[in-house]
C-alpha cells in the first residue's frame, strides 16, 4: 500500500510593495547621486549648496524638486534626503568638518536647451580663436601664451 501525502498551499500576503528590477549592472558604475525618474518637460541637475550657488540657480530659472516629483527614487536618495522641508537633498561631502549638501533642482527643458545653445556658441568662438592663434576674443597679441606649436 502506498502512502500519498497532500500538501496544502498557503498564500502569503505581504504589505510590502513589489520590488521591480532596474536594468543595469551591479558593479559600482551607477552613480550614487543618480535619480531614477525624470520629470517630463524638465531637465534635472544637482547643485552643491556652496555660497551663492543655489541663489544663482534660482535666478536662472531652476526650481527645487520635491520627493513626490521623482517617486521611485533609489533608497539612498530617500534615506539620505535629510532636508526638513520638501526638497530632495543629498549629503555629498564635508568641508572643514562641516557637511556639504547638494539639492536636486529642475529647469524647463526648453530653457535648458536655449542655455546649451548659448554655451555652444561661446565654445565655438573659443575654438575659432585657438585655431586662428588668437586666444583673446578682442584679438590682442598672444605673445607670451604657450601653444606648443599646435596647428589645426
């Protein structure tokens, strides 16, 4: 006579949200300040909170990002977000024993693209001056400048 065992399956219910796997390697090449989600219509940037830097960013159209806007951020962003308000803040280092923080900020994509075009124009002017052997934009003598005989 054979003995047949019947196992009853028990469903396990958990209140934890299901974790989804993010594609990529786990070899240390992912930046610790990386933000998982983007905000449609905006460019994200992390600014160090050094004297005048955040104010200058705001003067140029940047706004603070709230944690709700980038939901699904990695645990290190949420756990390291020590701001008492509604800003995403990172601990990025120290200076003379004092912590250095950085804030996640956003700017309208359209404005960021305009800024990049302006920056590219300046870079092209500098390149043209180097190729012409004139390292100053007003065309003054470059005597005394080291160029190692670079030719383009």
